[in-house]
């Protein structure tokens, strides 16, 4: 997934000469706590937050240009960057919104922390069965039954649970991605398990071909 698939394209902007009183009202109307500052070509030249506006009004300042963060201080991403980069930048710098630029420096969207949470929440609800269907599609020449048998074997090795391929298939039809992550002890362990299943099913296929 790229940033442009995650970003919000409905955002508001202000110019550097905008009146702070009007900007304050605009923020309240649109319920926005941060706003990009752009020039006539819509290129990002600044960034303001509600705290900047409040402080500026208290200090008697009148224009956005007097309170805005300059481009060198603005954390941003590009529309074709991987979406995970936006997630990492928001986490690293503890910001709630991140401007998205095109190759010309024009702002084309905003990545919001809230949107990331919503996206991750929807991913957590995906059935594990769907993940295995995608895996089966990528493992050319491997049948679904072979994949389920390998999954059952790996489960028995890792947990000691006596489970059949049919029982494993029924389990993944009901379990969500989020539930599987918790059950396996984390995201990393879940994917390590998937890799182990893939390696085993391929090894068993090769062994049978040699007989």
C-alpha cells in the first residue's frame, strides 16, 4: 500500500497572509487542529497547529506567516512512499497529521493518525482464511489440502496440540487476523509461523517428487 491510498484528499489550506482570527474560526468550523500553509501554486510553505494560533493571538500576532512552522521543520511524506513510512513517521515524531506532497512539492493529501487506526482496525478483522487463500495462490503447484496439512503439522510441533488439517481449516474460517496475532504471541510470531508452513509444504512437495 502506498501513502496515496491511505491519505485524506479532503483537507483545508490557508495562505501565509491569512488573518489569525479567521483561521481560528476555520479550524473550529472544520474541526481541524493542524492546517498546511501553501503558496499560490499550492506548494507547502508552512504548517500551523491550533496551539500556534492560540499562542499567536495571545501575543497579538495577526498573520499566519508570523506563527507558522517553516518547511525545514515540517515532517512530511510523498504520495508514492510506502504507507508504512507514514505510520513510522507519525509514531516517531509523535504528530497527529502528516502532509503528503507530490514530486513538485504540492500538497496532495494529509495522513491522519485516526485514519491509520481505522485502517489497522479493518485489517485486524480480516479472516485468517483469506490470508491462507492468498498464500495458496502464491504457492504454485501446492494444493489447498497440502497447505492445510502442513499448517496442522506446524501447529502440532509448536503447541503440542493434536489437530487435524480439517480442524485447522475450520479454525481459520472463524478466526480473525487480530485474534491470530494475540493467540500466537504477536505479529512477528504469526508471520514466522506462516513462513514455517510455507517452507514445510514446499519441502514435502519436493520430497514426494523425488520418490
